[in-house]
């Protein structure tokens, strides 16, 4: 990141210790949010997705990727993740997100 001349700010945070993003990251302030190869390690994925949605601009893109089963650091992932195949992992991520949608869309 230090080599990127366009980078003006960065945030490093342990989302398992605290899934809430700092208040300085204002609501509706990001065009895109990328969660890359992280879902399998999160102990509070709902809260992380809720925060991603909070900072995402209306019409923005939420991109979630995760490693395939044979490319995972198994000793650090949450237990259930290791028992699922890739289709099941995609289903669980979509299910977590869609379960949040009513509260995200209609919160005050």
C-alpha cells in the first residue's frame, strides 16, 4: 500500500475483535466495498455485512469473495466453513446478507 501514490488513507482493523467500523467512515460514503477472502474467518459476519452496507453508497457494489475449500488456512477459519463446499459457502453468505436486508433497508 505504501507504493500506491493515490492512497490517501488506510484502515487496519481486527473485525473479529470489533466489527463496527469507525464513525469517521460516514454512511453512504463508498462506491464499492470489497470483502476478499475474509468471510471464512469472521466470527460476527452479520455485523460486518451490516457495517459494509452502512458505508456503501446507494447503488454501490458490495463484492464478496472467498477462497475455495482446498485453498483455505483451515486452522484459522470458523469451524463450519471447513465442512462446506463452495456452493454451500455461497449460499450461507447470501443467506446471511438477505436476512439482514429488511433491517438495512428500513432502518431509521
